[in-house]
C-alpha cells in the first residue's frame, strides 16, 4: 500500500489498533464489558471506511466485512444470553467470532505495513 496514507486511512488505523488492544485485554481478562469499547471502535471504523472514497480503504473492504459481520454476530449472540450469563456453547461461539475478527485485523495490519 502507499506510504502516504490519507487522514481517513490514518483514523481507520487508529481505530483498528484500538480494537486490537481491546481484544487483547478481553482475551487476557475475560471482561465482557470490553465489548462496549470494541463496539465503539468497530462503529468508528465502519463510519470512516464507508464515508471515504480512499482506495486503501476500498481495498481493505473484504477484511472489514469479516470484522463487521463477526462483530454483528457477537452482539446477536450476547443478546441471547440469559442475564448476561455466558455458557460453554456461547463461549465457544464467541471465541470463534473473536478469532475471525483477530485474523482480519492482522490481515489489514499486514496489508498496510503495520506488521
């Protein structure tokens, strides 16, 4: 990708790094309250990407779709829990969705030269 990134791409990447850091904290702590922080980062990423004609952000769309779709599924899955209790099956589903998001984050970071 280009060495010169647009302001939109820079803001998108700030949110991507924020999402990654929050996921790291979620994996280490198990604190499901961090999904709120993740949700905010994902919403901002989506707003930046879909409000921009930047070619870099357009090229990242397939990986972004993975992040957005899997996060939507996390929200739906969490809404099915009774009083916020996460049973083993729900945890397995959450882990798979989080893994998919993590993989897409790494792929985007590699595509823009962050890793």
